[in-house]
C-alpha cells in the first residue's frame, strides 16, 4: 500500500477495502450493503463523472482528444457517445483512461486520507486496471456468470448483447480479477444471499477494526 497512506491508516486503524468486479456484476448493491453496516464508501465512478463536467481540466482534455461530436446540446459530455467511441477502439480507450485515471486516483487518495471512517470501501470497476490495489488492505471481487451478467445489464440499460460484450471484454476477465481477491462474493443468487456473504466478510474484519 502507498507508504504514507498505510502509516496513516494504521495509526487511525482504518481498513481500506477495494471492491471491484466486471461490468454489471452488482458492485453497487454490495457497496450499499457495506454502507448499511457502517462503512464509508468512495465511489470511483462518481468521482470520474464529476471530473468530466464542463469547464474542468479533464473535460477540456477529453474534448481536445475526441472532438465535440461527443457533446450534448448543453455542452456536457455524452457518456454514451464517448463509450461507443472508446469501446470500439482499444487505443482510444487507453487514451481516455490515461486522461481520467491519474486525477481520479489523486481524488481517491485525498478522500482516503481525510475520511473519518474506520472501514472505507473503495468501489472501483477498474480498480485492478488502474493499479489501485496498492491502495487497499483487502480486495473484494464480486462475481457473476456471463449470462446472468448480460441479462441484468440488458434489463437495466437496454444495451444490445454486442455492446454489453464489448464493455465486458474491455475489462480484465473476471477469473483474472479473482486471483487478486482476499474475498469473493458470488452475486448470482438472491439479495439475501449477497447480504449474508457481505456480513460474513464484515465479521471476519472485526478483529482489524479494533
């Protein structure tokens, strides 16, 4: 873990949990359960969305790279249009990540440092891809079968199967992410089954919280 942050987390007895999983695996649901147990949540996607708002430094870099075709009428970045561009071009996806990730990481580090939470959950779909596993004490990977994943995403977003697969395949495969995990949550079942797994992890972390 980042040395200065590790010393601070130890002195304040903070536990930093990384929470990740493939697109549509149900990380947000798992994060909400952790919040209900008392954890503070840092949402990397929410940070990224704030950072690309009009007139920000990252907004300007994205416009200079991808042109104004990705803008809505109100000049905000149309995330669906941007996604359509980058998920069809690996080079452009890498370019976008190189613009956004450094600033997201900077904000995440600051939030971890200033958080009053004893247990902090970093909810980040690209946690491993961005090298953020070095910021966490324990890593939790949420898993789901491919067909269940496609079914849930399709119902929620209306994306075509082809578009869903492009987004899934742009991330590190689920089985590879699982190799980094201290805990794995199987999110194929009912919500009560997911809650039970989260509570089991919370219980295992109890000795570290005191």
